């Protein structure tokens, strides 16, 4: 049911030549920070910018006070209502703008 990218996918795309790849340390869908490894939590908290892919990550990180850009497809009415975009939209949404969008 999940289509998350794996370490192997990231390496096949050449991302390991541009950035350091680390795991969350958790098998949970989305990013449940309290379940993630201390290394991931430290990196997350010290990051100036976070790019988050997928609805599960949006659902688990949208309330975190951080400069987060969410890249996702709006798959349900609840998410459509929360983001202000119609179902089926592929969006890039800045965390700071989520709560300021008209409904």
C-alpha cells in the first residue's frame, strides 16, 4: 500500500552523490518523530529546510513548527478541505502557508 522510496531507489537515482542518505529508524508510515532514531531526530531538528514527500508525511508533520515543504497528491476530501486544493491535485505546499489558506 505504500510507495515510499527506498535507500536503493535513492542510490539508483544518484542522490547519494549529492546528499547523505539516512533512514528514519522507524517502520511507521509518515514521520512519527518520537519513533524515529535519535540520529534522524537530531538531523531533523537542526535542518533549516525540510522537503517532505507524500500524504502520510503531511499528515504526521503538518503540525510541526518547522520550515517544511510538502510535495504530495491530494487523495481525499479531508486533505482537500485542509489544504484548499481539489482532490487529485499534485501540490507543493509550504508548511507556513497551510493554516493561512482560505477554506
